[in-house]
C-alpha cells in the first residue's frame, strides 16, 4: 500500500459522523455504483485515489483568474462576447466559498437531514438576475470537443447538482449552463515549453428533476444494513472476489503461505507479499 492511500477512514467521516456530508462527487458515485458508495460512506472504505490531474487543475486556476478580472470589472469575457452570452461573471460575497473544495454551495436537505454540498467553478448572471452555472473543463483530443460521450453523463449530472444547490439557496437559476472547454492542440511542430489551447463554450440545458428521488434513494441506502449490489459496468468486484477466493483456497491447501511484506526474503521472492 502506498503512503498516499489509507483505505480505512475515521468514523467521524462516515455517515452519521460529525464531518460527514454528501458531496456532489458522492452523489455521482452512488449513481455509478451503490456498493462502492456504501463501502465509502457507510463502512469507511474509500476507493484508492486516482492520479491527480495537475494540468487540468492549472487550466482551472488560470480560467478562474481570467474570469475574476471580468467579475471585478463587471464586463463580459471575450469568450462570452464571441458566443453572444448576455451575462457577466457573478460577483457574490460567497463566490470564493462556493469555489472551495471542502466548502462549496451547501444546503441542509430537510426530508433526509443530510448536508449536500458542491464546489462550483463559476457562476454568471444575466440582466434579469438569473444565474448560469459554469464549469471549466480541460482536455486534449483531436477534433471538436462535445458532451456526447456516455462517460460525460457525469458532467451533466454535475451541472444539474450545482443548479439544484443554488436553487435551494434561493437563487433564480437558469436551466442553461455552460461548459468552458479548453482543448490542448497536438498538431503543432514542437512543444517549446507551452501548450496551446482552443477554448469553446458548450451550452447545456440541465434538468434537476432526478435529484430529489436520488437523495431519497441515497438516504434509504445509508440506513440499510444490507450491502447493495455492485454496478453492472465495473469489473473490479468480480476481480476482487475471484482473487480473494483463489488466494484463500491456496492458503487453505497450504500451497502458499501469507507472508508479511516486511518479512520478504530477498533470496526467495516467490514467497512474497501479504495476501489479505
Ligand atoms: S462493482 Fe466496482 S464500483 Fe462497484 S463496489 Fe465493486 S469495485 Fe466498486
């Protein structure tokens, strides 16, 4: 196990603990696989983290700075002009809190008693005080970026959760949201210490009608002592089960022995690694 991963979290961070809240990404995890969600939030066993997307974070940070200039000046960013979006970046006293990862836009959901939160990238406001949720994305792909791939459904749910959160906080929020999508071009002759991006705005019309029901399902799941089924599209549970059973059988038959990682015999590396 690496120094970056602690699979078992303290109880305070699990459902019912004082630090627990339902973040936007946890809602998405539930939509993806209720079992992984349950393991994480109820039993405190988190998935190993993915590799950090440092380049994407850099694009996010710079876009935020860029739009903040226009927030302060109450002007449209050139991209907003190009796409004829009649709005300016929203200057609200809580904008920095809304963008903080461990803060975000929050709401106490009375029917379930859960605190729901989500950290937005940006919000724009139109003439009629209607808000538009904005999300920054960065990628590098040939051709035009779109929202058409199945794996991008999570982006759409993300937008809809943010719209819902702001509505629950009393704001008038448009169904229309915008993805500011930066695409690093690869058809250049050299790197020369810089990435060149083509940035476009993709409009998405959200529909948050699924959220209340999903929150009810999540609440039911968290209060159930039974572990939910695994997701159809994921191969890790079948892998884990098969690996565990195979290792157990081998150990029971004494054909291999579990050895602590620290006691590995360098001269006999075949007998290596803790099994469970
Ligand atoms: S099926 Fe995949 S996502 Fe679901 S619990 Fe198993 S490992 Fe997690």
